C-alpha cells in the first residue's frame, strides 16, 4: 500500500487528526485531553495541520506553526501504533519541512519526547536542550534543524 501525506483542508480531516492524536497522546501516554487539544487546533488558526494516509485510512497526524520569524515549530507528531517504525513519522516531518521552507522558513524546531530523540537525529535535528524538561509530564528535549 502507498502512504501519502497531505495538508488538512476540511473540518472532517481535522477531526481525523484529533482522533489519531487522542489515541496516541491521551489514551496511550495519558496526556490530559485539555493539554493535547489547544487554541491552535482550528482550520482557520495559525497552524498548518497534516494527515498521513494509507489509502483512504488516516494513520498519522502532525501540525506546524510559526515559532518566531523564520522559524517553524513542528508539533503533535503522532503515528498510530501499527504503523510505527515504517517511515510514517518521516513522511509527516518531511512534508511539514517542505511546506515551511516553501513559505520562507529557514529553521525548524520541535520538542521531542526523549524516547524519540534518536528518530529526529536521523532526520537531521540536533539537540539544543542542556537538560530534558517535562511537557505534559513526559521528558522532552528541544531540537532544531536548518531547512
């Protein structure tokens, strides 16, 4: 099956992304729903949301937004358990990087769960945090990459 990644354009697609994020972050990782879904989670907001698909089935979700002038912040990168380790996360990250670069952003930052730090290193990100910090009770590090 071919995997694709596309920018979310409809409310229905946004709800599919929320369902993925809820399964991964809220159900699996016990992040409170009020911390997971935030003010940036609107189609008309400042975030650009993405879905990874297997055929017509959503299997991953992510978003990015401006963090500072010229800097994009990649966030909420989630892949459903059966599709992890197959390149879906890479597909989402690379789609967001291309989008941000096309809009003139030259740096991408993200707050990676410490367990995902090696994954992002393979994608060219470097760790900026001197020490891990907690986000939603989970250890994270700040990482960045020039686009």
